[in-house]
C-alpha cells in the first residue's frame, strides 16, 4: 500500500493568498484526521472525519480554515486568506476505525510557509 | 477533555544506554496509549501501543509500561542506537474515542 499521500509537500505563499492542501487516505480506512504541527504548540488536531462526515472540528482555528471530504479517498484543507501565523507542517492521517481506538497512519506532511 | 503531559522534552544519551520517556494523562476513562516516532521530515509512525487491560508490553528493544492507578505510562528503549534519534510522542485515547490526545514530544539524541 502507498500509505497516506499528501500534496504539496512544500508550499510557499504570500499573506492573503488561498492555500489548498490535499490528502489521499489509505484505501479502506474510514477515519481521517488533519493535524497541524508547530514548535510552539506541538501536534494539534484540526478536524476529524468518520465515514466522510466531519465529527469534530473544534480544533479549526477560525473561519479562514475549512476542510472537506467529498469521498472516501480524498480530503482537502483550505486556508483563505492565509496569514504568516499559519506557517506550520500540516499532517493528514487515516485509521481503520470500527473497533475503537487504533493506529493512526500519517502522511509525510505539507510544510506551509506564509510570507 | 484529556490532557497528556510528556517529559523530558529533550533526552541525550550515549549509544548503548537506556532511555526512558514518561507521560501522564488526566482522564481515567482513557484506555489506549500509543507511542509514535517521528524522524526528521517525516510523519509520526506508531512504534508500540498498550491498552488499559495490560500493564506492560515489549517489542525487542522497546517496552511500554502502564500504571492506571497513577495515570502514567512510560516508554523504555534499551541498547539505544544512533538510528533511535528522533522525536517521540505519547498519546492517550479517552474511552470510546477515536481521537488521540498527543503529548508535546521528546527529542531523543543518541550519541555514537
């Protein structure tokens, strides 16, 4: 299996621009997570989907952030407009679910720099 | 909600020594405790996990212990090697939740 695939791996943009991060979870996994990692705050959960439905979005910083999962094999995280404080590594992870808590499989991350 | 504290934030050891990383959690309903290793430029990867019905679990050079009464769990790495150098995260899942709460991470440096 190819694992969780994220794109782009690196993104440099200017303040005010729209940023879209993409994720393809592992086939057959029904749970998907978006995390943000910074030195200051560590790994923060942004949003959690189960069977393509957003279950917990309490970690989404503000209205500038939005996430979608139109089908079981694709999810996006959008930031509009972007700000310098959004600079971080964004991880997507998927898990099998179904029998309680279990292993999360992380992608390699998308490193975002907002100038 | 769950709160996970992890110590130390940085750990430096000589090759061949043992390393211990400790975590505490707040929610007594938590029942799943995974440990992840994150190498530079990569995403975290599960290395070992333990459930609340078990007190200890071992896999070659790594082991995890769980003390439910005290609400703490630890990662033990024996005979450390330079390739063990990475950031290690503990996590805890509240009972019935699919969402882990992560600790802040420990940067382990193994000197040859």
